[in-house]
C-alpha cells in the first residue's frame, strides 16, 4: 500500500523541486485522513434513515341539484401541522375545475407527511380560490362566482387521512352560492370533509 502511494506521489511530483515535493507530500498526508473521515461519515449517515415522507392528496368536489356547471380554480394551497407549513404542490388539475360534477373529485394538491406526523399532529388545510369562477344553473341562467372572500379552511383528521391517503373537500353548492345579483353569485362555503 505504501509503495502504491509513493508511486502515485512520485508520478504527481515528477519535475517538482525538493521544496515543492516536500510541500505536496505534507499536503497529501493531511488531506488523505480528512478524505477518509468524510467518506466514513457519509457511510454512517447512509445507515441512519430519516422518517419516510408519504404523499397525500387534497381533492375538491361539489354537490348540487341547482347548478349544471360551476367552475372554480385554486390559486394557492397551504397545509399546516401544528401551525408549521408543510411541503405542498398545487397541481395543474386545480385550474378550471367543474365542481358541480358529482362523479369527479378534482385533485387540487399533494402534500407530504410522515406517518407519525399524521397520527400525532393537528392538521389544517386552506385552499385559496381565484377571485372569480363561473356558473350555469339548471334553469339556464349563468354568471360569475365571486370567490374573493372565500378561502376553504378545514381541519384534517389524521387517522382517516392515513388510512385513505386523501381528503376530499365537499362543497354544497346549493347552500354555498348566494343569491344572484347583477350576474354574479357570492361564494359562502358550506363544507364537509370526506376521506
């Protein structure tokens, strides 16, 4: 081993002056133990696995008997654990969602948690909608949905979330869309959570 190291050093030092050769040997003798230490620390760190994060879904679905279509778009999502914001990803499928379709729960966002966090913490989800959406009622009237004052906020149940991997926000559109005024209906959310 020492011969190999000396051979490597001598090939590196070819053409070096005695002072340069001494300085290089001294530097190599200091760097080699440091490199070995860092390598061993890296190996040890690989053995300690961090808790595995699991991806969960947040979905939105409406229920209605008065509206044939109701389009809403999400502009932001926040999921918190004990008040601390979690990693979330707002998805393209959260744009132009027809929440009046009773057969489809639109995927709004993904968020990540460990199983321990889901069981032990207080989770809260907030979905911020774009300012305006659109509706068409079953009687043929149509107009805008004014969602400027209507973030969707809910507490999530950890045990049900862990069991199903998703939380579906059900919005009762018949109760949530206020009286029409000048072609617009305010959104005053009446929500429940389904897993």
